[in-house]
C-alpha cells in the first residue's frame, strides 16, 4: 500500500484530514486566527491600524483563555510523550481547542500517541487496521449524538435522517441482494449486532449509509466493465472488509456492555460506602438511623449518589439532611398524634352509636351522619384532640358535649341536603330550581337518585331513591365513606368521584321525562312528590299502556312510574334510531309504534283522573287466553340451544344484519319469557296480534 493510500485510510474523513508539516507549532502567523475588530462607541476615535484591541473580561469568572498556549511552543517529541498519557477523550477535546492543535493531534505523525492513549483504557478492543484512531465524524454539528460502530459514523439527528436510510429506499428491489456487501446499522444491542455480522441477515429492512452504498456499487460497476475477474476480487475484498467491520462493532458493543456492568457495580459499591459514611457522621451529630426518612425522594437524592463522600460534599449536604430530618421528626410526631386521635375517635363513635340508639327513632337515625362524617363533627374532633390526644376519655365528657354534637349534626344535614340538591340542579331541566331551598328541591317530582357504587340499592323493588332513602342506604351500606363520594386508590394517588347520580338511560334522564309527563296531564311542576305518590296509589295517575309487568296501583309509586316511563321511552328511541340506520332497506310492512307518547292529547300514555272517578283503568293489564298461551309456550319450547334468546321477528328485521350489530341491540329486541309480555310488546310496539313466526331465537 502506498504512503498516500495509508494516510487517507488513517485519517478516514475529509473533516479530519489535515497537514502536519514542520517540527513545532511556534509559527504564530500561520497558526493564530485572524484578528477581530474591537467593539467601540461612536464617541471613540478610529482604531489604530495594526494595534490588537483586548476586550475587557466581564464578571469574576475563571480566566482560562490561553491556558494551553504554552503547548504551541512545546517540542514535538515532548508533546507526544505528554499526549501518550492522556485519555482518548482528552485527546479529542485537545484537538478541538484550536486549529493548530487539531492539525497536530489528527496528523499521521501522532499515531503513536493515539495508540498509547487508547492503551490506557482497560479492555478496549484494538482499533481495526482499516480505521483511524480518531473515528471520523461526517456531521459537523456539535450535537452529533448518533453513532454506529459498524457504519462508523457520528451524526446529528438531521444528518441521520438524510443519510441513514432503509435498504429498500436506497436500491431497487432487483438490486436488493447486493446489500449484504455493506455494513448496516447495528444500534447498541450486541446480540443484534452479532446476528447482523452474517451477510444473509442484512436485508432491505435494515438501514445503511446511502452515499457509501451508491459510491461502492458505482465503483464495482466501473471495474466490472473493465475486468470481471478484478471485479470479483474487489467484491470479495469488500465482503471481507464488511465482515471484519461488523465483528469489530460486536467487540466494541460487548466492551461497552462490560464497562456498563462494571460501572454499575462500582456505583453500587460507592453508593453503599457513601451511605455508610453519611450514617456515621449523622450518628456523631446525635441522630439515630431510625430517625432517617423512608421512601423519601429528596433524602435518596442526597444519600444514594454514586459519588464518594468528601468534606466539601458533606458540608454542602449536611444542612439539607438536617432539614429533612427535622421535617421527618415533625411528620412522625403528627402521624403519632393522628393515630392517638383516631383511637379516641373509635371510642367516641361507639358512644355515638349507643346515644343514637337510645335517643332517636330509626327514621331519625337514618338522617344522622355515618361513621365517617361523624368523625368529622367539630365537637367530637375537638374532644379527641384534647390533651394532645393522650390519656383516657370519660363518658361524662362525651355526654357533656352531646348538645353541641347535635348542633353539628344539624349543620351536617343541612350541608348534605344542599349538596344533593346541587347535584340535581346541575341537570339542564332542573336549573330553574337552583335558587330554591334544598328542602323544597328534594320534595319535587324529579328528586330521585341512584347509588352508583355497584351496590344496586333498592327500596320496595325500585332503585330510584329519595333523599331520605338514599341517606339511610348510605349510612348503612357505606358507613366509612364520605357523603356522596367514593375514593379509588390509584397507582400514584387517590382519586375521588361522586358515587351518586340522577337516574338516566342515556340520552334520556329522569327529570325531563317527569316534567313532560306532568305537563302532558296538566299537573303543576311544584306538586310535592308525596302528593304524586298518593295519586299513583289511588289509581288516579297511571300509564295506560297496560304493561303486565307493572304492579297494581296499591303497590305502585311515582318513582316506579318514572322508572317504567324512562325505560319504555328509551327502548322506543333506540328502536327508531336503529331503523333509521337501515335507510329504508327493510320490510316496509314493519313499523315501530310510539306506544309511550308524552305529548298532551288522546294518544298520551299518562292519564290523570279527577277525584271520585272510577279508577279501574289503572289496574288494567294485558291478558292472554289459553289458546294463545299454549302457542307461545310451544314456540318457546323449540329453543335450539339452552343459551338461545327469544327475539322479536319485527324488531330483528329492523336491525342491521351482522351478528355483532344484533348483539349490540339485543337488549331492545329480546322478548320476555312471559306470554303476557310478548303479546303486550306486539300490540303496543307493532300494533299486531301474536303469530308463531313472531318469535325467533338468537344464539349467544
């Protein structure tokens, strides 16, 4: 190999290829950068030609400018002897300080210094013969962080996107098999790098240095036109060189992994020693190891550091550690105080329950605070916190504050009602009630609620609860939960949400359904809920649909009537929406009748009879004769599978056809097992009498 080829191979990149002539660097005219024009004010005269203006340093920073200038006058043999003891990174940094030092550090004459410098790093793989010790950096950016040891380039993000491309983006599919001749991106995983060292594993899916691929292929094509044998030898040389390059990359990645593991082990040892020394010094100051905070990030940041503890570091972290210890001491004292208070509150709650049982009826107790909210009553809390929560409490002290406790309970009941009323008034149909007292709001037609805490609370078979019923349920079922709220412990912190809501079947909710029903029959909206309950039980206010599942008037209530209306209106709405999705592509003989119209008039399903009128119509329910019942039972007996569900033929015909779409609408098209409800559905929803073909089966 000629000397010119050897030097080109050594320097590896035009960026680092420099001249290195002359025995020393003392020639200032050749090495110093051009002078800059000094800044001056308009009042200053013109700068004297040939005079070097020295800018005044600002601030009190360290004056490091020119500290390496003595190296410029150092003989080369002395310079190389000094450089041989530098770390390779220090060598690179030295070459970046000035053009003169860069010219010297990256010159071929400094090869021995580089070899000696690299030998100071234990276990570092030797530099391959086809690569220079100062690895080339194609990108001139100072932020070039991407590096690959097979492609042998260091690039910034922009240059990486422009130059490192997938093989399929560089070569056409016909030439893709040539990619095994080129090094591909290996990343930092040495296992992946080992796999890519085998040529068949380098595919168009991998990334390559595009310019190198194109240049090398053009070079091979030129040689191939002149001499096929020479081209074959060149391809073999290229393949051998690429294989060597990938193997060298694997060795480097293995060394990096080894150094990482060794560094981690060393850091652990250093951290353990640092923690031990900090513990010893704190013990000398009078602290015990039990006083140290546990699971506190600020403490761990100061103690668990992979840096040896020096006097300077100790003087810096000591005030911070003592501050954290003082904070931890206060926290533990507060925690102990709260524990003592909670123990006292446990005793007070027992006395509270006994007092409630002795002095109040069941109805009165149902509106009193549960255990959680009782612990927050100011009177009980002040007694528990007395004397710093220490010592025993007397029953006489509790009896003495019962009057104040009842006053606190009355304030709680006022707040509880207001919170529930505000929850109701947040609905658009109830916003006109927000200025009314909470007691008035909670007696209105719409004042019903549901407990959403997966407990399925119901009173007399109805899940729509009044304030009194909801509070009684909450007190018994959720004694250790704050009123209306449920707390969920997340992975990081606790979250609270309101566990009570106004009944709804989206997009329909109870308040607008109740309003429409009352307006349809001319009942005032401010009619108390208790009056509405009385009219329903008397049979004067009822739904005329004759649904067989509705209780008789004496077992009905306004809440049950609203439940029935909300369910039927929602089901009809869903059937209509599903039919519209078919865009008329269905049997035109099928129809969905509005069986529960809430518009005023003869078709309105809600009826309100004057006082003294016969109320037999309120008790009317759909009946089935024996012949029809036998037909329905015979049809249901033909169920093909045990899990098959009976569905309405017409409703299914008005539903989109895929199995998933039918499953999504199953709630609205399935038929109850009672013959009366099947006949009622066909009459009310489709205006027809029962036929055997009206029952179909859908396999779940």
